[in-house]
C-alpha cells in the first residue's frame, strides 16, 4: 500500500490514547449519517504500537484521586475497561490506598466521592482497625507502620499493556482504520490557526483534523505548534504568577522482584488488590538495617504474570536539567532507567510492608526498566484544541489507565463538548481553575 498523502483524520501516536481515539472515532462516524467511517482515519507512530509510555506502563487502573474531576474521569474509564475485560487483559482485582494520618482527611474525601459516584469501595480508619483488616482480609504477614486509613477499591486493578494496545488496534483496523508505524513526524504545517498537513520523514499528509496523543513526546509537538514555553497561573490568592515552566520531566522508577507471582498471593491464595502504600514511618534497609529515609515515601506493587514476578514502583523524581533527551525511550535510554538505589529502596519498602519480603531483596531483577514522563505545570492532563483542528491529549503521565479519554475526544472532535474533559482545558491556568493538591508524595495523586 502506498504512503498516504491525504486523510481526513490523522492521529499521532499508537499508544492508549491514539488507538482508543481511533477506534471510538470510527464507531462514532459509523453511527452518524454521511459522516464517514474508519477508512477516513490514519494512526501514525514513528516506531511501533506501544513503543512509548503505554508499552512499558505497569498497567495499574484506579479511581484513587484526590481531585474530583480525575475521579469522575477515571470512573468512566474503568467502565470501559470492564466492557472488554478479557480482550484487554484487564484483571479487576481491586486497588488499595494505604495511608498515614497526614493523608487521612484527603482519602476520606476520596471515599465519600466514590460513594456518590457509585464506585464500590470500603474505608477503614484507625491504626488498629487498619492492621486488623489487612492481616485478616488481605495478607496475614502485613506489618506496615503508621497506617491510619485504608481505602479498598473493589473495582480497578491492572491490565496487560501489550495485550490491551493490540486489542484496540485490532478493533480499530476492523472498522477500517489504517495504523501505519515507522513514520516519524517532523513538523506540522499551519495556516490561519489551523493545521493543514502533518510533515513526516516520508512526505506530507494533508488533513482536516489532527489528534496528538504522544505521551512523553508532548513537548515536541507543543513546540511544533509554537505554543508558549511558559505560562501565567492565577493562584488561590487571586494573583497572577508569571514565568511558570510549561513542561517538567519526571523519571519514573519501576522494577520487578524475580520470584514466582504466586509468592505474592493473598490469604485465600488468590490475586490480591494492587497495593499502594504511602507512609511517614522511617524506612530501614532490609539488607543491613541502615536508615534509608525518615521522610514521607510511597510504593506500589502487585503479583504480575506478564512481568513474571512482583512488579511495582516508587515515587518518581524530577529530571533537573535544561535539555532532556526523550529518545531513546524506556529501557533503551542510557539515562532514565532504574539503578541500585531504587532496588534497595523498593525491596526494603516491600519488606516494611510484608514479612515475606524481608529476605527477598537478592531476587530483584537487574534489568533495564523505567522511563520519563512529560508533566504539565500542575501535573494534571490537558485535553484541549490548541488550534482550530488540532486536539492535544497531554496526559501528564496519567495515560495508560485512561482508556476512556479516546472515546470522549472522538465525540469532541465531532462537535460534542464533553463535561468530563472541561476541567482539563489549557485556560484553567489563566483562570485559576486549578485541581486541588493532595498530601501524597506522588505528583499524580
């Protein structure tokens, strides 16, 4: 098949957002008289399906967000995961947010909103009751300290990232969508505040619409559109704060303990919920007993048959440099992969939480993992038209779990504004309509 020179809809990025948008846009066109079909949609990616952040994601799917708009958006996405759970490789094992007193009030609000949303969960309060619940209902060897609340989401869990991406690609292609990999975008031609063509290393593709879902490469496309490198943000004090950097990169640290996944099963011998622990208890080394940190820290983990072990991660850190090389990405990066410090901290944190991990640090799998994410000024997504016909999905590394964003974007491209996306417009910074900030040590909670 020859290289295309024109398409009505060009979607850049074959990750969770690009493929979800392509499939749902095809389905929307199919239901509208004389609107077109999936054959009007082209997805391009410079490497391959899932070659970016979606392909290396740990796959956690949760509703646990302190921000009401994020909770509502994630409730919508979880419902879509449930619609094709087997096809997407989605495991609805649940999710647990386990927290210290400094986060107690925040998590209580999350729980109350989940009740309002009809999102099933249980909330346990008090140090003694939390310990009792964890030991009796989940892990008999639970021993994490300074925990005064447990939010147990009965929905959510995690999904097999490669399987879900190829499932979306198959569904999109079945509707006539063309997915073309090995096509690098080099620029965007624009006239009169509209994109007229996508420039690639193989030639230009004229288009009526461009949808960009490029994950960690968000800044590159932002720059192609000559959008501002700094923003002004209206604070809660009513004052404008100028010169705020538009983009910040965080290094995401994840890894795998090379033991059989069944090692991490619950009291009933079944898959447990995904575990997320934040605590202010001092963290000591499971290797030599030395103090690792006496500041707030957090981890998440789960048994995972795809990763063939206990997989999870810890709090990310800011990449403090003027120029950040996104390529090569993920495990191919010489800079942004985990090292011995992460392995020491994460395996010690596992031991802090459960006795069974106290002597397992030696089985940490010494292999490349991790990556970087492009974060917005407030660390939350921007979903907005940045030109008349250019919709940008800038997920601020919340992406993989948000499979439903593509469905909402498809409707907006066809002229139907979506209430779930309105809180994520770019102009929220100038208007001061910011998302509330939690007390979590993670930038995305």
